[in-house]
């Protein structure tokens, strides 16, 4: 985890201002490289283990790099994360990003040249815009650029940019995954790739915890982590009526892992709701739901762990959002929903995860979003992911790990994090106490207003506008729910 920023052009204090606005992303150290028209900087978070401090920046002669993310290339242990990417740039030029195995947003200063790049899915954030003098500015979060640029945009995942070449899309060349003949062999490869992904993320001994919801994804993470580090700690946050809490307790007990639990209630929700909306820069209903438990989990582990594992990404790549894909009316729409949810993850679920980690100054690592795992998952037919008349999601995962945990864990029904923790029901009631259906209809009838799906979204939107009034933030909010009216027309337009 780090916060990066920079200016291509004359810097009159803009770099310092942007770094100060996102200092919580990396409170341990601030590093800058200032060389004529190219000025870049980094707020560093040190996570311990064998990972050396200052792993998010490097320089070599006239070249320098700042990085938010982690690098898992085979030679990564021989240098810090940033220096690995800088070496790839020196050897491969603008094709360097295709050679990176990891999650990253980075900026390379090469004399008077600035190069920006972002990983293929957008696990790590990056925004850019131009100031009133025409200088290109970039930063890890939109809030760092507001009032500096009037046209802040999200840097597109899977692209490299330089002023000379513009935006260039790249395909990952760092991993190569096998083909397979049937579901059984595919499941075996999935399990092997996930174990390899875990080993890569734990080899520096920085990971000391797991965010364990009790759902399938985090439960599988806990089993794999225990195989590598038997003394790892599980952290769970829940309300008293949270459906996932008994499952999380079962998993920890079954694996013999230390389990720390934070119970919270309506008081804590009201206290942190504005903070969670402010940090994640979103008002979308499901993202705000998840933000509450994520934010409280971050507060809970702060001081207990600097680096943890999460199950993020399994739903997108293995067909887990059954409330969404069951809306499909035919196989083409089903494929469209799965593709769309992956495509918008960078400014929905992944944005939420990143911002709420950053707000609490800790790092999470996501084995399901390993480059090899994602590459192989895209090869798996949908009928291996979503199975039978019941349309059981994540089927290939369940089959691959069958027997490692009790059956009621492996074959449990999908619940959103907020439902499992008990948050969703409380928040719906809070919103309905404040806003009526008539108010929602009146809001949606105003031309130019975003279409909001519920009184809850209007409740969150009003908090969002109080905290983030600049119109830039409205433009950047991602929407991922295919149950909203515009989904299929957007999908069709994109597909054509």
C-alpha cells in the first residue's frame, strides 16, 4: 500500500499538496524525485516481515519510479517492488507493464519523460487530470486532484501512458496457464494456482492476518494460509444477528486458528457511515453496505496487523454474484453480466477495498486476483462456474476444495458481506426512517440526477454530496448492479 502523485510540468507546490491529501495511504515516509518538468512522489507504508522499508520507490541515474502495489515476479526477492518494475522498464521500454506479475499503479520518470501504468483489472487506483496551466497531474485518489484539475478521470486499467504515445492497452505476458480437458482437471489447476498465489503473497512474512467473514472465499483463504503459516490470526467483524459469524467461528475452530472478533451495533454504523462514504468516494448501495464492515474491520486490525489476506475477486472471476447473474434471460446475457462485473470492478468492489484499507493505513493482499488465477479463470466455461438448475455459483471452486472444510462451509449460499455481518438490514431501516419513496421518485424525475435504485441510495447520496460536493466525484462513481434499468442497454452498447 502506498500513495503516489506527480506533475508533468512546472510544479508550484502541487506535488506536496497532493501527497499531503493522501498521507494516510502511507504514513511512514514521504519520498520525492524532482527533476525539471517531471516531479513524482510517494507516501510509503512499511508492512514489516522481510519486506524492506521503502519498497514503493526506487531510482537509478536519471530514472525513478513510484509505485502503489506489490510485485510477485520470480526474481522479486532480489530487489524491492519498485526496483523490479524499473528494471523491467529499462529492459522492455513501454512494454514493461505487460511483464509485471502483480497489482500495481506506477509512474516512471525517465529524464523529461513521464510514463504511467496500471494493472489489467485496476486493483490499484490511479487518477489524472490537467491543471489550469495545462500540466498533467496524477494521484492515487480523486480527492488529491480536486480543485487542482477540473477534469479528473480514472486512469484505465490495463494501459500504459506517455505524452509521446498516448494511452496504449497491453496484454499480460508475465504468466502462462495451462489448457485443460474437463472440469476435474480445471479444478485441480485452480487449486494449484491459488496455492501458488498464496505462497507468493506470504513469502515475505508480512502477512499476519486474514479478514474472515465466514463466506466461502475467505474460508478457503484461511485454509490455504494455515497450510503455509499455522499461527496466522483470523479477524471477524459482525453484528449480533450476523449470519456469517457462526460460520466464521466454525472455520477458525476447524482449522485451529486464533480468532479475534469485533461486535458492533447501530451506534458504530451511524458514527462511521459518513467517513466510509467519504473515503471510498461512492454512494452505490451495495458498495456502501460493504464499506461499513470493511471500515470497521480496518479499525479493528489496526495495531494488530499491518498486512492481511482477503477473498476479494472470487465473485467476479468464478461467478459468485448470484443475485446479479440470475437476472440473465439467456446465456448471452449471463456472459455479459460476468464480463461487465469484471470490467467495472476497478471502480466498485476494488475501489471500496482499496480506499477503506488506505483510510486505516494497512495493506490487504488478494490471492483470487493473482494474474495466473485470473488468466486461468477466464478460460473456464461458465457451466463450470455456475452449475445445474439451481445455478450454484463458484462451482469449480467448491469442487476443487471439497473436503478441506466442512460441507456446510463449502456449499453455503452466497451472501453479500453486509448481509452476512448484519449491516444491510439496519441500514435499510435507518434510510427508510429518513427518506420516503415519494422523495426518491421526485429525485429520479429531475433531469441530470443519477438514477438511484432505492431510498437507501438517496440517503447515501445526500451524505456523499455533503462530504464530496465537487461534481468530479459524481462523474467517477461506478455502478455495477445489473438489476438497475440501464444495465442491459449499456452491456449491449459496449458489446456492439
